[in-house]
């Protein structure tokens, strides 16, 4: 992926794939002790097969390495797993991204064309969290979970210190509502992407997971 794609596609995908999580205590674990991140991930895979189309609002903040503040973008995030994810950026400019299987479509509503390209989740840190077997993930990542005083969890997934490419994501989980309320992702150059997520609701249709048929697509 290019840096442009990574900035918008990978953080949004991570947010999408970690929206629905089970409560730690509901699967036989004490509410007073941190849930195993690997157990959470295993249970997530099961839940993602059962959940229907869903959407939520997000606020994304991008902070370049060396800076303390950055730019904000807002929009809607929608998913229909295990196949498709879509995010619609509304502010400050409109742009759309759709991922289905290994295909990505990117377009702006004001333009007559868009970009279409293929990805390999096996080669993209972050995408593999959703699509690669958990046993394989154990070979790639160091994982830990920490219960906060307000009852939420911070789950950290990071590559080992000697890895060729650095990756780390911290996901904040509300185990009562079974939702992710925040995500922080740091890329190999030290740039930080932060998401705040709220107002979840179900979708009654799946039409928005089809790429627009009236656009001219440039293959990349």
C-alpha cells in the first residue's frame, strides 16, 4: 500500500473489525482480572460471523510524528463482515472507501471516476488481525490487555521489537455495551491515528457495500 492508502484504509479497517467484542466476564472470566487478548480475539472472530450490517459515527485525528496536534476528519463507518467494510468521510472533505474481500474502491462524490486496486491482507500489518488465523497472529504480535478503573479495557497489539516493520494499535473496549469506543494506531514512521467512535446502529440493507456502477474506475 502507499502511504495515502495506509493512512485512510488501515486505521479505519482496524476500527471496523474490532467494533463488536464480547464481555470478558460473560465467557467465564472474573470481572476483576484482565481478559486474555487472544481469548478476546478468538471470541471476536465468532461474533463477527454472527453480527449483521452495522454503522457508527467516527472522529479521526491524524497527528504527524513530532507534533502534538493534528487534523480531524469525521464521517460514518459501516461494516458487513466477514466480507465488506465501508467508510464515508464527510468533513472537512467528502471521500469514500469500500473494501470487499481483497478489492478496494476509493472515490470522491464530486468526481466522475475513482480508483480500484487489490490488496494482500497477509502482507499488511493490521489487516491480518481480521483475516489471518489466531495461531498465526501469535507468531507475529505481542498482545496484552489492561482493565481500566472505569471498567473499559485497553487491548494492545504490537510487533516484536526486532520486527522489520513496526506496528502498534491500542483498542479501548466498553465490555458492557460490547463496543469499541476508541482506537490509536501508530505506523512505522511514528504517525498517530486516533479514532473516537459512537452512536452505533444496525443497517436494514446492504446496498452501500456495492461500488457505484456509474463511475469510471482506474485500475492500480
